[in-house]
């Protein structure tokens, strides 16, 4: 999927546009993105305290994520700060759920955040990766045998990038499920099935995680554009445990 305004193949990356990011989430969610070299809102003092002593590049991506998160909150009538838990997950103000992602190369890159009211969505996950093939040495760790069999059925030149989509789908699911289960999951604890025609995926959990039984299926969306693979996972209020 090429978002409006994206550079046609080979041009400098211009990063996903808001319509691309928004298309991955329901209308009740607010999604905000930025380039890391854009002018960014300052961190709030409580946020700054949670990232003291980080290197400049890490500070920049953290600030860009909070910039997006607070602006998304504000679009829904909320306000920061967005603190950081011991396990590194964002702590959203009461009544909101959300997710943050960034990609960085030195002092350049992209950050995005999505927020929804907890009364409307149970949990959200967002992930972004560079749109490059997943290194084959990682396939064993990231993909279950059924996923490798799926990839063997597509054109060889597509396999590596679709493996990256599966990787990102698992990370966006992880970010959505972790606030509810507080459970660390290996990449091989889930099986992802991609539907390239609709840009959706189904993720089947292969083990129990907190409130979620083995076999529970979660849904997400994915899009490729302007040098990035972006994935989303939305855990609805119902059905489910
Ligand atoms: C947590 C994790 C998913 C983050 O992904 P990443 O590609 O390293 O980094 P991203 O830029 O995409 O996202 C980073 C943001 O994720 C958020 N995050 C970190 N830990 C999180 C958690 N446990 N739950 C929810 N969100 C989390 C944070 O907001 C962080 O940004 P910040 O530190 O600036 O606030 C990844 O580091 C990880 O631990 N993966 C292994 C577990 C996994 O994905 N298993 C697959 C199971 S099927």
C-alpha cells in the first residue's frame, strides 16, 4: 500500500501519512505520527524523569513517541503525562488505552502513537519496522513451521518482506496483550496468517497468556508504504475472556 504523498520507488523515504496510520485502526481511535527530525513538543517533567541518562538518539525517539501520544490523547479530550512502567510499557491516563512505536536510524526516523477510550477498546498495539526482508537467520526464532510453510508458497522475492510483516504483527499483538496479561511471549507462541488482499492478519495464540486461552484468535491490520511496514492489533471489548 503506498500512502498519498509517498515517494515512488527509490526516492527518499517520506514516511507513512496519517491516512495510512489511521486506516489501521477503528474510527474511534486517534493516531498521530511524526518524523524524528520534526519540531517536537517538550517532554513533561514526570516523563523526562523516567528517561534520565539515556543517549541522545534514545531520548529523541522517546520524546517523539510522547509527542504523538499526548497529541493523540488531546484529540480525544485527554492529557498527559504518559509515564513509563518498570516493564517499559507506557502508562496511559485513566480511561485511555494506546500504543507507541518508533523506528530510528541515528537521529532520523519515524514515531507514531494511537490512543482510544478504554470504554470503546480493550487494548491497542502498534508496531513499525523498516520495509526490508527479515534476515533469514532470525526466521527460526520468529516463525513457527506453519508460517514458514505459508512463505514457501509465495514468490521467493516476497518471502523476506512478508516474514518481516509477520514479525511486526507479533510485536503489535505483544504490545496490545501485555498490559492485560503481563506475560512475556516468545515469537513462537503465536501463529500469524496474513491476508495480503485485505491487509489483515489473524494471530492465533499457541499458549495461554493471562486472561487469554490457547487458541484465542486476535485480529490486526498491516500496510507497507514509504519504506515502512506498519501493523496494528486491536483487542475489542467483546467477545472474549
Ligand atoms: C516490547 C517490544 C515489542 C517493543 O518493540 P520494539 O520493536 O523493540 O520497539 P518499538 O519502537 O516498536 O516500540 C517501543 C515502544 O513499545 C512500548 N512498549 C515497550 N514495552 C512494552 C510492553 N511490555 N507492552 C506494551 N508496550 C510496550 C513503549 O512505548 C516503547 O517506546 P518508549 O520506550 O519510547 O515508550 C519488543 O522490544 C519486545 O520485547 N519484543 C519481544 C516480545 C514479543 O514481541 N513477542 C512476540 C509475541 S507473539
